C-alpha cells in the first residue's frame, strides 16, 4: 500500500464536498481508500485529502485522469492545480 496526499483549493468547500462524497464509492471500486480529509485552519477552501492505494504503478494517475472525475472536479469547483505526494511507508 502507498499513501497519497492531495492538496488543492476549491471555490466553496461545502459545495465541493457534496461532489467529493458522491465519488467515494467509485474511488473505492478502483482501490482508492480515503483515510482523512482536512481543510486549512486559515482557509476552509484549502483542502487536503489522504488516501491509501494499492502498490500498483500508475494507478493514482489513472484514477485522477478519468474524464468523469475531471468533470466532477470542475463541477465541484476545484480552482487550483493539485499538489500530489505519493509516499511509501517506512
């Protein structure tokens, strides 16, 4: 398993979260498990997600580049390019 940390800014956290929550079952089917969700203490629209994914090369890129997911991110109001860190547990 790998840990993935994704951070980006959204227009409106409450509206974004509705779209995000609706996609969780799809992510789980693809092997991506949400572990934690945070927003900044100083900017509620600055969102950080922590996922666990199988140790399969390219899986997260494949999941994130799905056209339906990209469209959902736009509808959800993602306004910044995501910062993504893929980590190995040591």
